[in-house]
């Protein structure tokens, strides 16, 4: 297979106007008749038609009803003797495929006796021969035929126009999608499903039918997903003037799914993890994730489906923008400013712990990549989350109303088209003449073309005699693979200056464009404290040599909640880095830091959710990113020791926090209640940790009691987790009991596996436990959720346990990557990325990790997916 380059884009040689698909669904052998109307693209030189296909059995090809000659070349079906001229002609292709054998979960596959499809990015070619590229948009008519008893529900995109009985206990359903679409948005579902439905009216009075389909027995877990969908429809109409354009909008849940969910036109297919919720099985975080993923897929209906991508290099056109939209949706639903800030902090935490490392490692790529071997490897945090930050910077530069105008112009210009990231940026800029974005557009667009996280170096000078404060802001960006030299980008820096009483002396937005710029402030009485990059106004690393006193002042007074949290992170990070660098000194937290933490925990007015974020130490991954050479077990030991000290030093405060944040009444996953439960949970963990030191059984006993009596999964799981994290002996019976209680709840069992695989390592005990859990009757490596819950939780989310000096973690990793690659290359390639940062590891880990990657790379029959990851890692 060859590397694909963005610069090689060519428009298609043919257009496909209409597609009629007829399916005879059978798990072993499904027959697909594909009747298309095509015509030559007049803008392209005359050439053969090359249709993509994969793992298909070809039975017949007819052109205009007549047999024709064809070739199969490298998987493609090549037709040379097609009618000349530009008149449309009819092409019929008859193929079969084997959905029951489809373990890759791309194309048409079977899960729990039902049929599902996944076509993005290039799965449609596993269903029929086609121009499998997003710039070919066609009108679809779909006829589904299947056994009535086994597959009573038959769904596809658009409107149901006909249904009825056939011979031999079979039945049929015919669907017509009123909207043209690229084939990656095609979907079908067939099986024994039940649905919750709701009729709604839009602002204009238009009626719509919303449906959420699940397996019988799961209906009582669909209320939250339905409510999230209703909220999404209303939000997009209110905030962006974008209405639902379909009579019927369906969501279907499946437990075998490679990712979170898929925005197929009118027929979204979801991982059960992002649909099913009840208070007894789902945590507050699950509820929040469902809301955001339901929103995300729904918002794709405009940003992705109505306007789609010209080619897959433009993926962030729809993904970055849609993540930005789902983030705004969740913030708007959260309501108050403080709850919005909590969501912003959570989003930035994801960006910095997952995207920054990606941008600094072997897989670094621009938001709009330039090349790929396997496009599925580029559904990344860079394309999604950094892409969303790029959209957010545009939003910051043109303002809320300006951004809405820009979106309107984007749809006016491009509705029904397949376009590029440039087209989007141009529309936002053109709708805002005179804005900084319009003025700086070519430079701004470097955010799309340059990989790597820019660093902003800030320094300050205080001239007491003149009362002048001067800030110098510089920017640099480290080289990334294939991009040795970087140009300056446009960096919106939101800032404020505080006096020593915490009063705000100045605030504003500085748009940094040069390698170095100076700002000065006159007439000040005393040296101010700078609050820089408020709200995380750009996806950069801010380097400023803050002193403790300044950070403590920001933590106490900043009006920007993001920077208040950030001040605490910086205080904790500075300490963690110091301890990591001094392996022979004891890890001892200083009183000012502990007192500041106590001050936040006991603060009379701050939200519980915000307190929980401030009192959570920076993650091991984030600490590791600050270092040139990384020893993950050492970082783990330092972070654990810091947490242990906070547990003991603040014991009375944690006790107060636990008591004061109990939530009574009916369960509600709203931001206030969730925040209280989160803080109480954090308190309980610290109390169990403190009990470890004193051997006092009271708090572990209380945790066990709470674990047994909890009336919701959040409290129950937090209590269980407190026992596991503190390593208390009650963890074992609690885990057993938890399994017995939820043995029939797949999503809860995933939590059970994940908790054990992610537990703090004590003398190397986690890997043997993981190996043993691989033998558990409930483990199944073919189910992506289950594989992720056990294998990924260990390899990707538990650095202290994974990076063992004996390299046994790496051996386990290489075995699993190769085992999974034979089943499901997409999942295998994700796992392969667990060793992305091997080059930074301290010896002997570094050498051992390299060897493990080389072992995988040496396997002869690797998928493109895994090959691309390991090749880049070793480059
Ligand atoms: N667009 C899909 C992701 C498809 C992934 C293909 N490997 C889900 C989403 O981003 O909404
Ligand atoms: Zn998306």
C-alpha cells in the first residue's frame, strides 16, 4: 500500500447521481445489488472508471443492462468500455459479502444477531464497489430484505416509503434519503430492536419523529439520550439557526463499535456506552459524555453532512468544528459561568494530556494532515481537539455574533458541497471584514498546516520609578517530523493584571503575531501579577517564571476561573518536578502549598466541581510531558506520595468535605449535584489513603458501607475506587460483590475491568492481575469496549504499572497489538500508540520499549493501520 498525499488531490473522473441498493441480509452471505446512474465529470480528462472494493465477491457487472468487460486491479474494479460523452448511464453491480465474519467492524457486520454498518472513512467499499470518497455525493434508495422473525426492524437513512411481507417468512422495507450524501454517511441496521420515540416540533412548527433504538431490556436506559437529543435539536436552532432537516431522526445503539458514535444521515449509530444510562449503572461522567456525544453526532448533521469534506485531509473541517460546537453546547447547558469554566478546564485537560504529547511525538501531524497511509489513524486528538481550539480562536477573534455570521455565510456558500478547511476559514473571515481574523487570515491558517505545540515565552519588567510594567511575549515552535522550521502563528492571548489585593488593574486580548512583541502598562502603583492566557485562549504552552507568591495570589483572587485552576496546577507541577529531580530527598509538601489547598477546599463560595479540579494533582502523563527524560514509575511514586501527604495533612478537611457534600433526594446528574458527588468521592479516596498510614479501619469501613448502600453508580463506584486506590483489603470483597451485582451489565463490567487494570501498582501486582483477567469468562478481546477496558486501561492509562523495569509490560503490549491486529486493525493501531513516547523513556525502559516496537514491526502480515504507527515510531 502507498502513502496518500494531500497535494495529489484530483477531482473524481465520474459523478454518481443516484444509487439504488438492494440487500438480501444473511449473516453468512449477504447479497448486494447496487444500481447506479453515473456520468463522466466534464472537467476531467477521459479515463477508465475505477471503483473501490474490499473483501467482496463479485458476481456480475452490467452497463445499461448489458454484460461488459472489466478488470480487478489491486482491489479496484476497473471498467474501460463505458459509453463515451457526458450522458448518464446505468451501472449494475452484484456482489456478496460475509457480515458474520467481519471482525474489523467496518462495512456491514453482525453484533448480537443484528446487522450494523460503519462506513466512515472507507468502509462503504466493503459493502459494494463504489467511488468511496467524500466528494462524490449521491441520492440513495435502499431496499432491505431479511427474515422477519430474526430481523423485525429494518432501518436505513431517510424516510421509510414502503414495507411489507415476502415469501418464506421474509419481509422488506424501502428507504429513501431526501438528501444527497457521500457514501461514508450511508447506514443500515437490521435486528430485534425496540425504540423510545418522541415527536417534537421545531421553532418553525415543523414536526419531527425522534427515535432511540436499543436491544429489548435496555429501553429504561434511553431517557437521558433522548433528552440530550431533544436538547441538541433545540440548541442548534437557537444558537446557530440550524434546524433539523429530516422528518425522522434515529439513534441506534450497538455494543460492538470501534469508536464512540457515527453521524450517518438520519441514522446515527452509537456505541452503547454513549446511549445507555440509568442511575444504577451509569456515573455522572457517563451522563455528561452521553449528552456531549449525542450533541456531537447531531451537530454533524450540518457540520459534516450538509457541508462535507472534499477529501479526508480536510477531516478537521467537520471534526474540529463539531467538537467546538459540542463543547459550546455542553457549556450552554451547564448554565452558570462557574459551571461553564469547569467544562472548559476539563476540555483543556484532555487537550494537554492527550494532544500535546501527540504533537510532540512521532505521530505529530498538522490539524490538516499532509499525508497518510491509513486514514483511520488520523481520527486523532489533533484533528478533533486541537482542531476545535483553532475554531475557538477564530471565535475569539471575531466574537460571538461575528462567528454566527461566519457560520451563516459558510452555509450560504457551501450547503450541499464537499469543501476544504480553507473554505471554512475564508467564510468566517469574509463575514467579518475589518476583524483581526480577516486581517491576518493567511498567517492564521498556519494553524492548519503546522504541527507541534507553540510555546509562548513571557517575561516581565517592572520600572518602579516610572510605574511602568512591560510584558514581552515571544513565540517558538519545536520541530516535528517532516517540519524542521516553523513560522510564527497568530496567538490570541487573553490577559489581566492584578494588584496585591487581587483587584483587576487591566485586562484585554493581545493578538501575538510576531516572534517577539512588547506590551507596556503605565501609571501603576506597584508591580502587578500577570494573569496570562486566560480561559486558555490558545493551544500553546505558556512559559512564564511565576513565583509561588504570584501563583498563590492568582489562586486566591483571579477573576478568570481557568487561570485560578491553572495556578494550582503550576504550584503542584513545580513541586512534582522538583521531587522527581531529587530521588534522594523525601517528598515533603510545604505548608504554604498545603494551606492554599485547604483554603480552596474550605472556600465558602467556590463550586464543589471546581474544588475537585483544583485538588486533583496534575496527571502522571502531564508531569511526564514536562521532562526530557521520563521514568514513569518514579513519577508515579512522587505523585502518589504527594497525594498521600495531602490526604494526611488535610484529613480533617476531607472529613468535613465528605460530610458537607452528600447529595440527598432523587438522583439528578446536573452540574451542581455531580460536582458535589465528585468532591465527596475525592474526599473519600483521600480519607482511605490517610487510613492506610494510620491503619485506622473507620474510613475504609465507611467506604465499604457506602459501596454497598449507594443509590447511584457514581457514589458506588467512587467508594469502590477509594478502596482499590488505597489498596485496602476490603477492595477484594467489594470487587467480587460488584461483579456479582452487575454480571449482566456489560458497560458496568467494563468499569470493573478498567478499575483493576488502572489500579496503582504495588510491587508489580497489576500486570499479573491483568493477565489473569484476560482469562476471565467475561473477557472477550473481540469486543472493542471490553478490550479497551482491560488492555488499554493498563497499557495507555496506567504508566506507573505499565513501564516495568523488567519490560514485561512491553511484552504484554506487543502480544496484544499483534493479536488484535489479526482481528481488528483499527483497535490494534490505537493500542500501538501506547508506546508513542518511547524515545523519552529513561534506560533501560527506552531500549526495551524500542525492542518491543521492533518486534511488532517485524511481523510480516501487519495491517496498514499498525504498520504506519510502528514505522513512524521507529523512524
Ligand atoms: N465521524 C465519526 C468517526 C469515524 C471514525 C472512523 N474511523 C464519529 C465522530 O467524530 O462523530
Ligand atoms: Zn465527529
